């Protein structure tokens, strides 16, 4: 294969050799000076509180010296950091950062905006909401203010909190109709045919009310409240809103709510076993209980098993067991696998007809940005044939359909600080329907003033008090500036950021093929298997010495291979040629069929894969794998005719490591 032309990316990154240092330095200096002059010119008539002579004093200089010393120590310590920038780093989900993001973030930190509300962030709050719109558009949500549900999004500290918000907002919406019906009963008000309802509100069971969609619930809220406004006086209306608040799940708590509504069972949350552990945390934090998680099995591609999903939904339907949400993973953390989101949407639509509605949240913390590889400049979704042109394997038809279906789910997590190449502290929650804002506001929307009706305010106006609508409070405007500027100069479509990710995917395909070549080359020594063909840019493999049948031994051997590419804080980084990461698959997560498929290919006795290990020399409860994230931009590059292929070199390194571990006398 010919090395692709990467010149378009040359100005994007500081570079593995800090090649762009002068450019970054001069821009940084320009904007630091600009900031200093801004301060100076704010009220130039004021006397500077720090006198010009201050720097002549001894204690002043003592302080500066002490600070510098500490900073030098920090700077020295930081040299132990992981060399994410290097094409020799093939480990976790991190790489070099986009210069526009770094510059915008560093510049903005000096102004220290707090995006909790626009009076603390007059410049950057709007940028955060704009980033939300850009991401919403990238995944295919409508952002036209006058047509259907309007998407919105905001930044979080990371994917974990964005996932919490996915559950939090679905919970706020899905329990609302039950609370509303209860408040109406308390108040002696039984509206007929409000919003999506055909009959009187009191005619509906709690099960039916729980199973409305976000849109239906929003219409129900608006129609009921405006009917009430017409019928009741101001005083009565306020009395009602107080009742509404005290009936809400947010007021009663999960325990109080379900003690009151014994007919309704506590809700389930469905996630595939490949889901990130933040989903367990989310269930704990929200008081849902991680015991309410239904774990879906996975297929031979590590994608959520949709037959299993359908079975689970069917069982819930027949038992009137509420489902809060089904989670689809768009790029799993360990394997990069992409769940068939289109099938989840199909199952949702099918069961909605039968009276069960489940929310869908897509966890695209990792793969969310890949949506821009499918999005044309004009906003349309590119045809499968078109998307395949740059690749040998990618995108699998299911992957393409999955990305296309994201526009039909309720909300999405996307991490700019992962595949967005932004500094850490930048995740995003994106929702298809800004209507959810009325259910999660701290100033509960149903407590609104009769004159100033917040339900009528356009979402973007409400969001000036962003902190009222999100989990976090004070938050960095600098992160918003970073994502905003990056997306402005490298837009989120195929011709923009899509090209950066295309390169990453091509690297993954290349390594995949090369690992297969290596596999044949060393087949007399070891068996290498890649249990899951990559859906995105992660690749994991197992290495088993020839004739070994014990899982424990294979894990031990693979771990020894991994030690050749492990970050060890006590060793100089330069001692290693390459870096990787590892993962393991627990016995409890795999079904027998899948365990057998993987182990038989390796020549491992399936009986040595056990839940409870007795014989540590033979048995194990997990399958250990070496794992690589292929996101460095310079894994294969060409300079004046010379090719620099770190993936070829990596395979040679891996081969040497294998030979060395099999025969220690061959150590260098
Ligand atoms: C990384 C990741 C998360 C968690 O995101 P953080 O930014 O680390 O909080 C959640 N889900 C998936 C699929 C991830 O890859």
C-alpha cells in the first residue's frame, strides 16, 4: 500500500518532534501579550497595585526563585509522563493534541471564564452551546430552531458525567407523567385529551404513563399546564405547581416514589457487557441501583447481541417491567466495537407499538467523533459505497447503519478529550430534544411564573443559566473555547476532521493485516489471534506459545510480552521501543459459545477458563490481551521519498519480543 499524503495535517499538531514549536510559541506569546495589554487598558488611569519597584525587593525575588525551583522539579517530574505524542505510543486512548485546541485553551485560561452561567462567561458560554450544536449536527440531530425537536448539547468533565446525564434526563422525563397524574388527582383536576392523550388523564395506568416518549411527555406537560392556566386562577395555579413538585421523583427520591407507586416496578437499564464501567457508577449515583442493569451478551464482533436485547425487552413487556434506557456503545473502550444502533432503534419502535417505550442513549465517548467520517459537507449522510472508498475493510455495513441511526436516539455521549484530540476535561452530552430541559431545570419548569413562561422561551435563551440544567456547576470556559476553535478550523465532516480519523482507521487496517502476516511468520512458535475484527481503531490480540493448552500459561506469556511495551514509572521511557496497553475478558462476561470460539483458535483447553480458579498454574478466570489504540497521526508517514512506518517496525519489535520470551538466551 502507498503511504497516504498527510501534509494537510502538518499544521494541526505540535508534532512528535515538536516541529511546530516556533509557530505555537509565537502565537502563544502574541496572545499572552494581548491579554496583558487588555488588563492594562481596562482602566489605565488606575495606579498599578504592584509597584514597579516590587521586583527589586529580596522577598519578592526569594518567592520567584522558590517558585521557579518548584516548577523545575515539576517539569522534571513531568518527563515521566506518557509520550502520547509519539508514533511509538500505541496504548491508551490518547495522542498528540490539536494545536487550535491547545492554543485556545491556554489563551482562555488567562481570562478564566466560568461556563456555569453567562454572567460569569459572557464570551465562552455561547461557544459551549455552539459546540453542542456542532456535535448535534455531526450525529444528525436537527438543529433548526423551527422544525421538530431541536438538538442541543453541552460540555462535561468527561464521558462518565455525560453518561450520568443521559440516565438523569431520561429518568426526569419518563417519570414525569406519573407525577403529573398524581398531582392532578391531588388537585382535583382531570384534563381530557391533553397533548398526546385521547382520554382523561386519570384513565391511564402508571405503566401507560411511564411509556410515553420524550416528545409525548413534553406535549403532555405543555397542554396540561396551559389548560390549567386557563381554568384556574393564579393562586390555584401556584398551589398546583407546589403539588407537582412534591409528587416528583426528584423530590420524593427513588425510594419514596416507589413506595408511593407500588404498581410500578423500579426501572431497568440495559447495557451490553462491553459497556464502560461508568454505567454501573451511573446507576449507583442516581439511586437506580446497579442491580437493575440488564447485561446484554455480545456476538463474535463484541457487538451487543440484538436477539438478546429483543428477548429482554419482550420479557419486560410481558411483566410490565419498566425500562428506563437501553445503551448502545459506539466504539467500546476495550475493543472499539460498534453496537447495531439501528437494531436498537428498530426494537424500540416495535415495542412502542405494543405499549413499551424505552429511551436510547448512545455511549459514543470513544467513537462519537467517527460520525464525521460519514457526514458530508452539506450535512447529508454519505452512502456506504462512498464511505468505503478510502479503506480496505471499514466501515462494515453494520457500522455504517449504526452511525446512520444515531440521529434517531434520545441522547449521545461524545468525548472531545478522546477522539477529538482535545486536552483532558472535555466530554459532551448531546440530546436530540431540547425539550428535556424543562424536566431537569433546578427551577422546575412547572413552577413557572404565569407571565414569564419558561416553556415558551427558546432553549438557547434558557441555557444562559447553564448550571441550572446540568449535573456540574462551575466549569471551564477554556475547554469550550478549545473545542469551539478546533471545530471551526477543522470542521466535523468528511472533508474536515473526517480526514484525520480516516488516517487513524487506515493505520488500524494496516496493523491488522500486518499482525496476520506476523501470525503466519511465527506460527511455528506461537499462535496469535485477534478475537474481534476491529470496527474502529482499536485492536486486541492474544499470544499463545505453541502446544500450550493452559489459559493461565497463555495469560502469563502475553503479560510478559506486554512488559516489553509497558510504561514503568521507575524505568526511563527511552528504554522501550514501543508502548501498548492491555485488557482482559472475564469469564463471567462471555457465553460458552464465544469462549470456545476464542480459545479453540488459540489451542487452549476451554476447561481451563473458569469462574473460580483452583489451579493457578493452569486455570484463569480471564483472557488477557494486548491492546492498541491507533490514533497517532504519524504512524505511517513519508518524507521526500523515504517511508517511516512505525507499524512495520512495531511488528518487528513484537516478533523480537516473542522470540526473546520463548528463548531468553536470545536476549540482546
Ligand atoms: C472513556 C469512555 C467513557 C468514560 O469517559 P471519561 O471521559 O473517561 O469519563 C465512557 N464510555 C466509553 C465507551 C468510553 O470509551
